[in-house]
């Protein structure tokens, strides 16, 4: 799965965000894990593609408001 919103982020920056914004990082990690768990259960390629697109939308758009 491509995660375009973390392109070109070095490990140092990622760890700083994890430390400085721990709760937000944890919330994102949990949301990502939930979305990926649902995707692992799908075997139909078309449904998988749709669910992946919906997951990306949820993580990139909807979660930003929370």
C-alpha cells in the first residue's frame, strides 16, 4: 500500500512526531491498523481496491478533522 502522505519523511522526523505528538501518532496507528485488518480479510480484487480507496480517504481526509 502506498502512503503518499508520508513520502520523503526521514526516520528522525517520524520518531520526533511520535515523541512530540504521541497521542495523535497512536490514534493514527490504531486507525491504520483497523483499516489494514479489514483489507486483509478481502479476497475479491475489485472489492479490495474499493476498500483500499475508502481506507485512504478515511485516513487522509476524515481523520484530519478529528
